[in-house]
C-alpha cells in the first residue's frame, strides 16, 4: 500500500506530534520528486535508523534560477508514491504551495561563505532557495534526522551549517552517491539525456576517477587539471563550468590532497547540466 500523501501542514503536525509523544524518532528525506535509486537509498537509510520516515516532495521554485529548468523539471507524484512502497515510509508530504510560501512570504535563509563558490557561483540565488525551503521542511516535519545524498555535496554542507547556525534540533546525515553501472551519478536530470548524452555523461566519472588516483599519489591539482578539462571536452562535454579540488570539511580550495578532500565538477552534456563529486583520500 502506498503511504498517505499529506498536503496540509496541520495534518502533518498532528501525526508528528503523536509520533514524538510515543517517543519515536522521525527521519525526513527532502526531495523534489522524480525519485530514483539515489532517493530510495536515502529512504532505506532513514527507515533503518528511525521509527518513522517522512519523504517530502516539493519542486521548489525559489531554487531554480532558470525558468525553463523549473518548467521542465519532471513531476511524477503517483509513480514516486509507488516507488516508495517497498521502503515502508510512513508519510509522503507534498505540501500545497501556500504551505511553503504563503501570501506575503518575505523571509530568506541565506548561508554565507559556503554558498559563494561552485554551484553558488554558477547558479546565483540557488542556495538561498534551498536553505529557505529546507529550513521550512525541517521545522514543519519536526524531524530528528534528515537524509541527504553526497551527490549534492555542497548542498549537504550548507544544510548542515544552516541547521547548526539556527539551532534546529536535527541531525543531518550524508549518504553515498548512487551510480549507474556506467559510473554516472543518479540524478533526476539524467532522464533528459539521449543515449548519446548518457554515453558522454558516463565519461565524466572515468575522467574524474583517473584524476582522483593521481591526486591520491600526491600530484598537484594544478598540474593535472588542464588535461582533465581537455579530456572532458574531447569526451563531448560542451562546457566545463568548474573542476575543483576542495577541502571536504570547509570547501576551501586545495592545491594537493593533503587532507580529506573532494573533487568537484560541473559540465554540460547534450544540453543538460551535470554535477558530480568524488572523495579524495589524503594518503
Ligand atoms: O536536493 C534536492 O532535491 C533539493 O535541493 C531539496 C534538498 C529537496 C530542496 O528543495
């Protein structure tokens, strides 16, 4: 049976109040729908650690800086509910738009520093939209734990910072990126790739892996990056927006993987913008 789909905050609140009264731990998996194995792995992790799990589905207009991207974003609520059946989640919260942004809504949650680089640089305003909606979803669901994929690693760090800074009593749990057999990181945007685009996209993982191996041998990022950029273009990417090595904790740029690091990339294949990141050990 599909989990109940709740559209009103008052109904959600009545449930979560009851669950907390029973001493149950609530986990939340915030999503924008178009669920794939990556999201489902978050639901599974939440279910393994929490008595109650809420999956939220809300295509958040405030985090899209391109109206076409918002219009094209897949909306597949009934399919999403079916996909969640094996994970036995307790509720699917699909808030009516006025539950998130009521008439006169005037507040923005903005995290400084971590949002200035990478996605923040190429998608101005994106992280303000994410931080604002996630703060609301944390407060609305009253969850004790929230599950996010490392696929959006910068988002994960920003959400963690935001929850800490605002004293929202929630543990933000990061879960590993789920990949296709080709290595392509699962993403709702992959649905828009043609077969040719999928083949190009898979090359990104191969090129990034090779770069990680060289970095883990102690080679300098600056000496390796130009060739990796060229390899991405040769593979068929039309534009490499960034390829960067950063500290896994603070996201400061690094010249060498001399502490736990992350390699980040954003590039366009077949008209679709794809991001990915890999962990780099410090040896
Ligand atoms: O990662 C996403 O799908 C979205 O950014 C999130 C966290 C659900 C906020 O809208």
